[in-house]
């Protein structure tokens, strides 16, 4: 009870004209950073952390949390409107968001993601306030064995990320991405792998340029190859079908609660973060949906699942950060340094040194969620006008933004090479009807799988026995096997036959 009293006291303390102004500006700044391809919440926090050095502690936290919340949500804007996720966590949002925009439901898709993101943020905030001790205990149970298997479990999800129901295509793309993640120095002994003497590959394949290439350039190539000069990215402007955003959200309340739980739970696992939370939530929603055939073609249910989970993961990721000093996601890794810069030492002693700090962070997260909801509503009214711009004007602009986004992160010309190479790969995959989203998932999880498998075997002196004796490992192995079997054609035919007989 005292935790919630401290939460409300912190909330009252935060609501001052200056705090409201700073939080508003930082949230808007975060939304813009997230919406620009190539930038991210991590980059936004990193850029502004140093600038907050001269600020007092409260003001610095307001700026950083506003950037964090706005940045995670902002990635969905470009994902929906132009088919390029502004952040890695918005890649799952793209699967249904962009098709909805092409069908003429861009404004509705943006409104839905805004509400889903807001609810997800509230869910994560409540868990941060009430469930930190319990989730902290579960997070501590995960070691190298569990992290390695969790990464493989994530890749097996790739079978559901296809529009034609062919799981094999998704697995091919997923394990292709997993293989690409092995390029560069390995993390245990710093030995270069698969670099072929190219020094620029020693640090591996840069994720952001690869993602921009996979999602952005194929759309540009495909649209320009049609030589369309009079139509826009809004093929169904005269679509008479009406979609009630609030009705859609109310009809998916169960899915929202599930996505919030998945997002918070995955976020609380150290080092996993918002990206994996969105993909896992999307996969679970696909499996449990009454209309799985709509996923990947413009499903509001899939859109809600992805966007609610990646925002719920914010609160989840703060749990191990504050209670264990272990970042739950890449943005919180940068946030850890910023907290230490201002004299705050996350970890087991935090509640003794700063008894009300966790409720204070939860209150700040709540306010940032409200501002994200408000400014997101404004974006929903303005941003869809982009869809009315003719192809021959819009596509060159998108191409320039893609190049700037790929180059801006590291200021490295080789990143542009990576972007164009992956753009060609994405275009070929698109023509072969092989999904590119699993490649991104493989790139995200590859490092985690490689490092933790190697460390687990090193710790057990080459023995695989711990993978089958640790309780959480066994549970994850069962989930992997079930996931792969349930995506096979034989299983689907068997289920169809059984359900057909029962009727």
C-alpha cells in the first residue's frame, strides 16, 4: 500500500508547469526521433544524456523518460505510412500497419497504435509499481542456457511471419538472418568470423542500415518500377468501409491484456527488450486469432498485439534496471549510464538509498504515456496526408531519408553499402515471396544466441546436460518443439481433420 501512496505523491510532485512543458517537449522530440528511419529511442537517449549533465536530477529524468516513451511509439509512424520501421521495435508493427495504410486505413491504423501504445505503457507502469519484486525473482532465474534457448525460440516464430502460410519460407529467412549475425568479432574471444578480409565487417553487420535496406529500398524499387506518376500510396482513397478505432480496441481487450503481459514479462528479462516483445506478442496473437489469414495483410489485431507489447516492455525493462542494475533493453543500457551520471546507483540498494525512486519512475512513465497519447492523436490527424503525395515525389524523398538514416548512426560510408546490399536482398526475397521480417528477427537474436550458447557450453565443459535439467530450459525447449510442429503442414491438416470430425 505504501508503494502506491508514494506513487501518487510522486505524481502530484511532478505536475508543475515547468515539468509539464519539459515532458511535453521531450516526448515530442522522442516521437520525431523514433519516426525518422535510422534513429531510435536508444540513439535519442544517448544523444541527450550528456546534455542533461547540467540539469538537476528530476529534470534530467523527465527528459530521458519522455524521449524513451516517445521514441518507442514514434517508430510505428513511418512503419505504417511508408513501410520503413523507424525503430527495430516497430518492425512487427509494419507487417499489418503498412498493408492497412495501402488499403486506405492509414489514419485508423495510426489511431489504433496510439491507443494500444498508451495502454501498453500503462500496463508496464502498473507492473513496475506492483510486481517488481516478483518479476525480479523470475528474471534472476535466467542464465546463459535460458537466454540461448529463448533466442532460438524467437527464430522459430519466423514460420508464422509469412502471408501464404508456408512456415518453411519464414524459417529460411529467419536462419539466414541468424547466420548473418555471426559476421564479425565473436564476443567471447574476439576472433573475427566470415569477414573475408573486409575490415569494415569486423564489427559485424550494422542492424539499422540492414533494416532500412530490407524494408525501405524494396518498396522504393517496386513502386518506381511501376512507373506510376498519377496515383499515390493511398490506393483506396474512396474506400467506403468505415472502421471504428474505439470499437476495434474494445473488441481486442483480451488481446491487449495478453500483449501487455507478454511485453512486460519479456521486457523484464535482462537484455531482451522491446523488439523481441513485439515479435513474440505478434506470434501469440496470430496463433490464437479467429482470423489468422488476415495477419500480414492488414489485421488490426496483429497491429495492436505488436504495438501494445513493445510499449509495455518499457516498464518491464525498467524492472531489472532499477532493482538489479541490469539493463532490460538497449535503451535502458544507455539510461543506466545516464542515471549514474546523476548520482543514482540502480541495484539492490536503490530502495534503501532512494525509497521512493521506483514509484517516482512509475509516475513519470504514466505522465509520459499521457503526453504520448495526446501528441500521437495530433500526429494521427496530420501524418496520413503523406499518403496522398504522388509516387514520383514521395519515393525519392523516402530514398533520401533512408540514406540519411543509414549514415547518421555511425557516420560510416560502409553502412550505405550494407543498406544497398540488403535492399537488393529484400527486393529478391519480395519477388520470391519470401518474407524479410524474419531476417531482422534473426539479426536481433543472433548475437544473443551465439554468445549464450558458447558461454553455456564453456561453463558446463562442453556438456549439453544442463539444457535438459534446468526447469526453465526444459519449458523453453518444449515451446520450441511445439512451435515448430504446430507450424508444419501435417499438424495443420491433422487439426483440421479432428475439428472437422468434431463438428
